[in-house]
């Protein structure tokens, strides 16, 4: 019953997260006359504010500091900082594309992302792929290949989404960066850039002139933080296969919104053949994920997916490296120091009683 409850809670959290991300996809329309770039800049600031409040309420600051203390060499700091521009570019594109006629291109990128992640896992981490996963990858490749042959190219927006995230995840995985710590670092480093961008483009003055931004901007930050938190909850409660299958809910919602709200036609994002192949690949992936879930449920080996920011990468079975040891050592040291302070305080009280 507990496992069933966890699966249900994780499923609800995942679907709600996808719904919130889909709403943010349309925020550029709600926040006119701000441009897509200005909205993306405001989102970074509001996300950072919401994340700081979230970490403070959950008392997670010590965990953030403990991890940062484990970064010793310039190489480690470089790997830690390098993913930040990638995430900044993705945040900008997510807010800029819908109001500039590229909603379907972004959607297609998110459809392809899990397939790209599986291929990256296969060739970078030598992870095995099932027959269904190979079939899905082949169907997607046929669709993309057809558009390249027919039109000479695939949208740069689509390629930026599906090929931009894997390096981000690879670099974060190299140092086993906790999701909250990594996101907090990224947003902090992006803050000076977006402040300058808002100042130069007049984003502050535009937002100050309309009272609707007084509630829309905090709402944007709250949605971002809540969606991120729900994704983390889902990732910790759901088995890998089910979490992967539910990750397709968001691009499906984005697809519907691009057609129904943004009034884009299918041919703006690619050919019907490509969409057909991508849809077929998605159906195969969902079947593969469902089959994996049923096998794990039958064997009573459901394991939470505790790396919510790492798309299709399953966690390594014995993933204990020097960085995690460093975090544990710092945690033990802090507890020992705390107990020592208590002992010293009690000793002083005893000595004071004896002196009397």
C-alpha cells in the first residue's frame, strides 16, 4: 500500500509540475509589453528569490555550504561553473520562443530530449539500450533525417533544446552536484548578467509602469520554484521508467498550447512525416517505460529516481565518489563539533558547581 501511495503521489506531483511549466511557457503573452528576453531575465531573478525562500524554509543552507566546501581545485570550480551559461540560454529560449513564433520548435526539442539523453547514456556511460529504445531512436532519426534531406535543415531552436541540455547534465553529473545546489549556483551567477540586461533594455521601467507586474512577476517565480519542487518530489517517489514516461506530459502540453493558444500551424515546426515519426518514437518509449515499470513492480524492486535534473540517465548502482565522501565527512565533522560544544558547556557547569 505504501508503494502504491508513493507512486500515486509521485504521479500527481509530476503531472502538476508539467502543468506549471506549461503555464510558464505562456507567460511571455501575459507579460507584454515586456520582450521575451526581458521576461526571461525577470524569471531568473524571481526564481532565485523563490529558491532562497524555499531553501531557507526547508533549512537546507548547510547542505549547500557543505557541498561547496568539497570543491578544492580550479578544475573542479571550472566544471562547476561551466553549465551556468547553458542553463541561462535554455531559460531565455523557453520564454523568448513562444512570443516569437518558435513554440513548436521548442516543443519538438523537448520531445527529442529524452531520446538524445538515452543515446548519450549509451555512448558516454556505456549503458545498455532495450530493443524498444533502439527502435524509438531509429524512428526519431528517420523523422529528423527526412526534414534535413527535404528542407536542408532542422530549426536551430529544436537543436538548441535537445542538444544543449545533455552537456549541462554531463557536467553536473561529473561532480555529483545536488540539484538545489546547482540551480542556486546557476541563478546566482546569472543574476549580474540579467540585471545589466534589464537596465540596458529598460526592463525595470517597463515593469514599474504597469501594476499587473506586481503580481505576475512574483507568480512567475513562485511557479518556477513550485514546479521545480514538484519535479524533485516526483523523482524521489517514482521508479525510473515511470518517471521517464511522465516526462512526456510537458512537451505534449506545450504542443497543444502552441497550436491552440499561440496559433501555430504544424508545418511551421516541421513536416508531417517528421511529426509522425516522433510520435511513433514517443509511443514506443512510453511502452518501454510502462514495461519496465511493470517488471520492477512484479519483482518488487521499485527504486526512486533521485536525480531529477538528469533526464534519462539512470543512477549508477555504486555511485560513491570522492565528492560524496567529502560531503559526508563535512557533515560528520559538524555533528562532532556540535556534540563537543555541548560537552564543554556541561563541563563548565560542573566545574562552576564544584567551585561553589
